[in-house]
């Protein structure tokens, strides 16, 4: 007898929303700190995308 068990991820939409807002807030703060340094801005943006994709993978 074969029994398959699947788990449905239960995602807290409020937590996801807060995670997105925190990522956005982090991005704005870090962008301000980067100032006119384009290399720093690029690194901040890359980290922001990484964080955003991680949240997307959990919350969609």
C-alpha cells in the first residue's frame, strides 16, 4: 500500500505583507546611505531583489 502525503503551505498573508514592506523600507534606507555611489546602489538593489524573490517564493 502506497500512501502519499502532501503538505500545503499555510502562508500568513499579514506576515508576507509585512515582509514586503520591511524589504521596501530596507531598500529605501540603504539607497539613501549609498548616496551618489553607484556601485553601492547596485549592490543594494541586487540584495533587495534577492530578498524580494525569497519573500515571493514563500508567499505566492
